[in-house]
């Protein structure tokens, strides 16, 4: 029984901690215009590898040659490409990128498709992000702690309600005995 209580307490603590971290990240992300990206391919090796995570900050305007930027793919606007800028064409408001490991540059991209530039690389964190987005991660990190907190609150409510009922019962019994 003690092990169950300790496990329950840890589930509640993990849920609360995860919620606090998520809220802090969301506030920071909104305030600083940041986005967390998961590296899917090896086109930028050795700078970063598949399984790494990138922190991208939104920018507007013209990118700088040599900087690593993310832009929406002209073929699929839901897909982000993150490569190094090799040429900037200010006359036509566009730029060209190339993956560090690739031999050929990418097609020229309009500045309007620019999403942001990479400000940090988090080695290995992409795997963690991928796991958190899976159904297992969702169950372990969201559903179980939420269920633990909900059940704990229901128990607290039930105990509170039962103690009030017992108090009223004791008052009515003592009133009968006294009279």
C-alpha cells in the first residue's frame, strides 16, 4: 500500500513538473518568437544530425550569407527546410541555401518563405521530442499524470464531503442524546 502511495505521489509530481515546464516553454516561445524543430535528415552533417533538435527564432527580411535558416518548402508549405544560406539576391528578394553535406545548392527561395534562423542546436533532443509526440509519450507524460491528479482531487473531495457528513451526523446524534 505504501509503494502505491509513493508511486501516486511521484505521478502527481511528474505531472505538475511537466505542466510547469510546458507553460514556461510556451511563454518563452511566444515572447521570444522561438520554435523547436526536430532534425529529420542528415543534409546538414556535421553541424547537426538526425535526432537533434533546433531552436529557431523567427526573423523577417533578408537572411545573411553563412547563417542557418529555416524556410517553408515551395513545394509543400507545411514542410520546413533548414539549410545554410549560400547566396542572397536582394534585387529579387530571394536567397539560396545548401545543406552542408550536399554537393548541389537548393533552388532559389523567396524571402517571404523565410521562417527564421537557428539559434541553438540541442544534440539528441529530437529523439526525446519524437518520443513525446508518440502515443507512448502522450500516455506517460500527459494521460497518467492527469489521471493521477484527477483521482487525487476526487479522493480529496470525497474525504471532505464524508467528514462534513460525519460532522452533521455527530451533531444530530449529540443533539438527540442531550435532549
